[in-house]
């Protein structure tokens, strides 16, 4: 009986599922990984909990120059099929009300351990500490080759552009890459004075002075700029705009439960009920002290000024600063700190049902190496699993 020889380059999510499915269907599989261990990016995902997928995903959760490319693979390997696959290798999932899915163990370690053990038990030859540099010699030595090398994001975990270079060898075009799900660096502003302070707020992304999008969630000030889930959620658009040399700003609403009138009235009422209270304490009751002090610095108001010595105009200025604080974005915090990357191998040149190259027979690309990037919430993993599975099904058909 003829058994296909399959090489898979990259032992992340996409490479692991592809290896297991190929081996399960009687292929001889060599899984190459440049790191000492498989699944390094899986291990750190979800703060070590691994937001492994989402219960509800569609092409609308992804961004690519070819917006419909992801539809076939996602439909073929939906959440129910992924859950069934995981059960078949002994991995139990825990779906949350918001759609995010985690391993029931709540540990990313269990995901890597179970996927690795399953691959080994099915006969996959896992070759770690091995960086592939000559893609042509690999393609000439195997019946099928899958490039699942990921992107340049998280270089300390092995993120690199190797897959893009492999694609170029066979004439593929590359959509320019950019960091996504990444923190933002701010231009000269007082953000460094607020480093470590966090609020639940809203962020509005402005591109060339036009509102582009907004997001809610935690906002964390840092020495370089801003982080937090709300920032990550608008970072893809911000990063792409920076790549295109657009002007990028963010407007922060640090107290979204207040309108400007409600907040200024609140301060005015305090000035009558506790006139001897300092304005700093009045704002500190609403926001972390570092932020309260910085707001007053920006407005050139002495922090120890008594509320009775301010007027309604002052309260409106304070309210406006809290609810509409504009910052200029200088850049992202870079590929090293990004969870994923946008751009990649042009998907117009890839078969959307099989992930096979249209330029080189038996050469496949899966996962993040392609020009596909998802929203936060398990969507990038969902794409990794679906695209790896699609490649395996075609190889073993």
C-alpha cells in the first residue's frame, strides 16, 4: 500500500492538527519545528489559559484582501466538528457564554500535551530544533509539503517570515504584513505619568481625523503608550493605517457611564456639599490617582485647589478631558509584542477549499502565514485549526 510522505513545517496549532489528521489517514508525517518544543505560541495564549476557538465564527470575523477566502474552510470545520475532533484525542472543551472556548483544564499546557501525545501515538515524527531553509529540497523529497510557519508576530516565540520567503520561491506575491492585536505607542504626551493605571473605558480610533471604529474594555497606560483589550481590539485598523502612512489618533473615554453634563454636574454638586474637598480627591473618587493628577496637570489646575474655588466652566473642562482625551499614535509596539499579524501570502493564489498553492502542486499554506487575520476571542486559532484541517483532508483524499 502506497503511503504518502508529508512534511509539515511549523508545529503550532495549524501544523499540529494537520499532522494528526494526515497520520490518522495513513500518511508518513514529518513535523518540523524550529523551537525546542512544539506549540510555544499555544502555551502563552489567553494568559496561559488558551482561548482555543470560538463557538460562532464566520468570514465576517476575519480580515484579508480576499474577504471571502476563509469561508469554505471555516464552514467545513465549524465549532461542532472541532469539538468532535478534540474529543477524539481526549481534549475536553469549555464554551463560555460570550462564545470564547477554553480547555476544561483551563491550562494551555493541556492543549499542547494532548495534541503532541496524539501526534506521536499516530506515528508523527516530530523533529524539533530544526529550521528549514531550503524549501525546494523539502518539496522534492516529499509527496506533499505544508507551510504552517506562522507570521512575524511574537518573534521571541519563534515568529518569523520564513513562510513568506518559501512562498516567494514559488512565485507567490506577498501582501505587506503588519502587527495586529498589539499595544500602541503614543507620541509626546503624558501617558508615561500614568504608567500602570488601568480603567474600563472606551476607545475611538481616528484615521485622518475621521472616526474609524470604537471598542470598549480595559485600557492600560504604559511607559510607551496604551495596552488593554479595548486597545487590542482597534489595533489591527490602527496598524494597517500606520502601514499606509495615515494620521492615527485615539480618543479615550475614561468614564463611559457619564455624559459630559452628568459629570460636570456631579463635580458642581460636590462643590456645594463638600466645598473644602480638593479637586484631586473629587476626581480620584472616579479614576486612579495617577490619571487624576495628570488630567489636572494637562488642564493646568492645581491638584489641591478646593472645589469651592472652581466654577462650572472648570468642571466642564475636567469632564471633557475625562471623556474625550485625544492622543496621537506614533506606532504599534511592534511584531515582537503582537499576538498575530495581518498580511501574508496572497490568498488569491491559494485554493480556498484545500489550501493548496495554485502555483506549485502539492505545496500547501495554512494558518497565519496566509493573508488572514481574525478578531480577538479565539478566531485566529479557529482559522489555524480549519486551514490545517483543510490541507490535511486534501492531502489524504
